[in-house]
């Protein structure tokens, strides 16, 4: 993929549903997400984005929805199609839903834009973190037919160790595992004194039926327990630069240089 570009901003308190939704919307625009609709359903604000893989295919698009609740809980979910009038989508995958963000503490917002991903990462303090956005792995198996199944994934947990597609998938199951958050990657390398980094992310169906895709080496994971979130890492024997997204054992990292 093209090396990801990083964008940063801070949302200062007092945090409201309106200001939080507006901040997410602004960062999503900065990273190149295509807004399909900004609507309200009851007291919930819905930001819907259209993700195009191949517009000539029946399912060459998927729809990524962020919901912002009045109590500052945020959710994300992927659909094969979306009806803005009815505020409903088809074939919804598994939703990531956060704990409620505080109204009184600043929220750090980091955006990452590359050909394989468009992410808006929110963090408040040291404990509340959530990655919103879509992953479009560079390797799509030849049997994954876009006339039958849309292509695209999002993180289904705030810890970023599982992914969800829409429910319209070759496996009949929207959930996928990765090797992220592996406890074998808890500590830094005892010789180099640096965190080890594994390049590339495999996407393994929870149907136990194989590999649904894989990213390039510009998305990776490593021994980031105790590291600082969003700090830079230059892996041993390279001049490449990665940004540590999740500072846990086997945490996510994205190449930015």
C-alpha cells in the first residue's frame, strides 16, 4: 500500500454528541472517506460512508456506519447496502461499540489514510481507545467474487484483534481473527532492546475455513506492551517508520514513513 498519511487533532471539552460527531466527520473527510449520509434516527446521529472497491461489480461497494449516541457511546458496523431514508442497512456485520466517552476530558483524534486502510482512532486518557474505519487488504483471494460479496473489514473490538466484514461473506460468518494481541509479543527483544515487529496481517475466518485475505507489510503488529501510543518505531535493520496504534502485547502498528 502507499505509506499511510497521519493526521492529528484534539477535541477539547465540553464534549457533546454534536461536537464529537462533527470531529469524527471532519477527520473522516481528511483521510478521504466518502460521506454517503449524515442523518439522525431518534436521538442517534449516523454517519454513513460509501467504500468503493470496483463500481462495475454488483457488490463493488460496501457501507460503513458510525453511530454517535447522546451518552457519547460510539458504534461502527459494515453493511452491503444502506437505506438513508429508513436509516437501515443490509447484511450488517458485528458492531464495535465503545464505552461512553467523558464530557469533561479531551479526546485525541488520529487519522490514518492509505490504500489499505482509512482509520479514525479516538483515545481519551490511557484506557479508552477505539479504532474506527475500514481495512481493505491488498491481497483479496481470486475466489472472493465482488459480484457475490463486498470487500472490506473493520475492527469489531476496541482492542483491534478481531475484524468484521458485512454478513454477506463467502463464509456465512462476518467475524475474522488475526494474530494481533498475541501474548508471545509482550516484551522487547532482549538483544536489540527494541520492540519486534511482524509485518502483514492475516485475516482468518472464524468459520475455521481458511484465509480471507492479507495486508501488505505496511500494516503490522509487535511487542508494544509498555510503549507509548502513537509513538514512532524504526524496526531493526530498516529505515522504515511505523506508528504504534495500540500499545499492548501484539498491538497494531501502521507504516507512516
